[in-house]
């Protein structure tokens, strides 16, 4: 077995999702995953802390920070949000079947739901930091980050439930525009 | 000991928070709480599932649903949001010291943080249902509920950190107005 395995992370993810599909999440072990992928368990643990973590490897968080730092200059806050949603949405394209399986597994397991909540909170923090770096106040960054991530998650659910004909970021941006309309005239009661 | 204890819930909460303050959360037992309150453990468990639940008894969730159903007619969506924030904020007034203690205890305990996240998710669902009952779409209700609850939580943090001179709902509404400005011109990138 080669010491350096090309695309090890992707191969491990594919092997793991195939096994989860075939025999269920609980019944699948790390040695089974590595055997299927033709890699060592040591390589597995270099990429994932545990079996659960494979389910959260596809998403935008790991790279979100770097990506947000590469935003083109001169964007307004709203343009930056739309740009970030576009970049994050791109990473999900072509992964619809995998994402559906992952969502089913999470829905069926309270432990996974808890981890999913923590992952979402992590993404909130990354977006919040990016907004604060652009000069927004702490509170304003926090609210806009929570709102943007919420719009992304709702759009992802819509995309997973539909026929995939629409773009995730277009759905998210449309939701944010609706939110803006719903908050029209907001003032202290 | 009387079979029917007036204000049992409040007495248990006061006794529990006093003991948490004096000797810490972990060291406090349910029998200690009931002894201090002059009530039976049976009464305790009629009001709270466990010791942790006392920390989440002060907040708006238990009554939020009923309250949201009592909104005056003819409000716009934004007016309904501001009205709901006003009602929820009212319930925290006078509880600033208790809320600070509760926040400190939650910050120090991952198990409590997890429960706090789930409580927040529950409030999200209550607000979402109330908005859907007013005719908003599923997705739109979900985003506006997440956003409104996020604004409430951020405002609560500001209120707890400050001198209490401002009103929670005024802070939340101001944040929502800022969010609206930040989303000005949102469209697909």
C-alpha cells in the first residue's frame, strides 16, 4: 500500500457512504471503510476524527474561512453575502445524492443531530468573523451571520427536496430578499 | 407541609439559584433545593424534569406559544415581530441578576450548552409556527423565526453585559433594522 495515497479523503468518503448505504451507519466500522477504500486506518484518522466526521466532510466549513478571505474587493455587505453564498453553494453541486443520504442518517440519530448543530454554530462563527473583519459591529455581524447561514440551510433543504433544477444560492438570496420585505417598517412596538 | 404550595415553581427556582450561587451547580442536589424551598421532591418533579431544567424555567418558551396566539389583529409581519419581541422581553425584566448567573453556569458546562441550544431550537419552532399561521410560507417563516430569535438572543447578551438601562426589545428591533440595511440590494451574485 502506498505511503501517500492520492485523493485519500475522497476515497475514504466514497467508501464510507457506500457502506452506510449498503449496511447502515451503525453497522459500519472504520476498518471496513479503510478496507473498501484500500487505505490504512492510520490514513483514515489523519483525515477524520471518527466515523461520524465523514458525514460532515463534504460541506463548506473547512474551507469557508479561506474562501471568505478571497472575496473580491469593493463589495457592499449584501454583495459580499451573495458572493459567499455562491461560493459555498458551488461546493454542494454534484453531491445531491450524497447529501440526501447524509441528511437521512443525521435525521435518524440524535448524536449526529447534536454534532450537526455544533458544525452549524462553527460556520456561524466563521461568517461572523468575516463580517466583523469587514467593519461590521460585533452584534450586527452576529445577526447577519446567523441569518445568512439559516438562509443557506433552508435553501439546502429545498434543493435536497426538489429536483435539483434550481441553484442553492439563488434560493438563499431569494429568501433573504423576502426576509428584507418581511422586516419592512420594523420599529419598536 | 401543605399539599398545595402557592408559587411552588417560583420558590423552587429561587431556592435553586441561591444554592447554585452559594455552593455551585454540580454540588447542589434536588433534596437540598426542596428543603430550602420548604417543598417536597415530588413537587419539584411536578415542575421540573431535573436540576438543569430550573435554569431554563425563567425564559419565554413555555408561554411563548400562548402569547403569540394573543397578538392583536391587523398587524403587519414586522409589527407582529416587534410585538412578539416586546412581550418576550417583558418576561426578562427584573431577572437580570438571575439571568447572569444562569448564563455563567451555562457557559461553564457543555451539557448545559447543549440543552440551551435545544431550547433555542424549540423557541425557533414556536415562532416559526406562529408566522406560518399568519400565512407566511414554510421557508419564509423559518428564516424570519431564526432571525428574530437570533436578534432576541443577541439583545439579551447586550442587556446582560450592560447596565440594564436599555430595553431588550428595543435592542433587538434596532438590530433587525440594521440587518435590513445590511441586506439592502441583495441579489444573486
